[in-house]
């Protein structure tokens, strides 16, 4: 572990002379545990949109750094997030997303919790000495709803307000994300470390070389990338046919460590990059659209959404291919940390600096149990 937490490698680097992270941070088998501890358990994680929890008892299941979570609307005004682990013998409370649950019932032995996480009933435990159901409750984690998006933090994390400072003003009321509704999810399993995928997302440097279709819609000469304390964003003028996005602006936000918001006219797409192993990750693409006025979407809206989904898949296949190629290059033994382009890769540098700081803090505070 000392080589992963080496002070010289983790020292802050100025943008104009910055190197990328060394290959071992993408290939060493110990990185999965280190990233879970230093990054994922100490950050805010996107889990869903509030439209997926519109009714009392609506819930979604997810996991963060191997911790199963159940996010539920416990009453009209409150969204809660609990460990999805029964306090009896660790059975799952919920196995899948659901609607309108009246209670939370473990699938293993039927222990039943209220929507507030307090145990309400345990079969055949009524005569058990010194057993009081109301003393038992599911562990709860912090929840934050912002722009209609639901985030949770399972451990220490920066102030959420600091994390998103300035984004509301940049979006403005006309581009609020709260009015979108969930449409569907597409997931891709990618044979690369999760950081390879994030690195790729954070720069438009590769767009002219990897994404011919996307490049034709964007103005690469006007493509700008800016960074804030906990996020970065890329934007470009956008021109497409009226039956796709029309004209306007493409805006891509990255919220540390693994959340992406892809905002195009009439469409929000969120991405979560989830580690599955040191050389595997899953990318969840959730699509959201402005609901049509009527009960059914118009044929024009249906066609536009179908084109958007097909185009997104085309771009994603291109990204998957290059990310898997990069992972093979990192694992080859040939790669030495390369020089970053200060103009086009400033957001990659920003991400790497946040990672270096997270790894330094893990070392400084003696949190690592991995050595």
C-alpha cells in the first residue's frame, strides 16, 4: 500500500506541468478497496430523480462501495435512505425498485419495518425476553434533494451546498432539472477501471477523433471546459436537426467523484460510474424528458426520444471501445504517466487533484486498513 500512498506521487501538481495518474492507480488490485474507502464512502452519490419517488412508499435500491441502500419516500415531504440490510440476520429489505409500499419487509424472515425505518414486527418473536421492536431501526444515511435529483452520503462528505455552488445560477430557471421525468435506464458494463471512464468524460480533446457524429453537432473551436471546487463543466454551441435536439447549448457537468449531468435542449441524461472491480465498471445512463402536456406523448416526442436514445448509444459504444483500449494500455507495463494538455485536459487534472487529496487524507488520518 505504501506505493499507492507515496507522498511524491500524491503531491499536488500545477496544471501547466501536470502528469496523469500512474498506471497502478487503474490496475492495482488494491485500488477497489482504496477507492471505496477514500472516495466513495466520503462523497455525495446520485441515486435517482425525485420523479421516481413521487408517492409515499415509492423506493429505489442501489449500493455504494458494497453498502446496499434503500431510498424511500417515507411521507409526502420526506425522502429517507436506509441500509438495505435487515438487523436480524442481514437479509435484504428490498430487492428491486417499487411503488407504494406500506412497510419494508425483509425477504429472509419477514421482519417488517415502517417507512421511518423502525422495526414494527418480527414473526414469532413476541415472547422473546428483552426484545423490544421499537428499539431496533435500520441505519440511516444523509439525503439531499437538489434540482430534483436525490443524493446520499454514507459517511463523511463535503458540504453539499459547497459541492454544487454556482450551478443553479448557471442553469437558471429556464433550465431547471426538477421538471424532468424519468424515462428509462440503459446500463453498460465496461472492461476498464472506473477512473478511466471518468477521465474520458472530462475532456473534449478526443471528440474529433472518436466521435464523428457528436463532433458534427458541436463547435470544437468554441468548446470550453471550466472547473469549480467539486465539479467541472464543459459546454459548446449545439446545432442539430429539429427532430433531435434543435439548436442551443450542450452542457456537461461532472460532480465528483462519479456523477455526470448531460443537459441538452429538452433532455437530461445522468450517468453514474460504479466500480465492479479494478478493471471493470458499470455506467448507468438514466434518461429524463420534459413531460408532454397530454396523457400520452406525441408521435413527434416519441420519435425525438428514440433518436436521442439511438444517438446516445452510438456515442457510448465509441467511448466503451476507447476506454477498454486504454485499460489494456495501462495494464501493458508500457505506460508511464503522460503530460496533460493544459487547454483541453484541465478537468482531468482537476479530477486527479481531488483524488490525490483524497488518497493523502486517507494516509494522513490513518484510515487505511489495507496495508
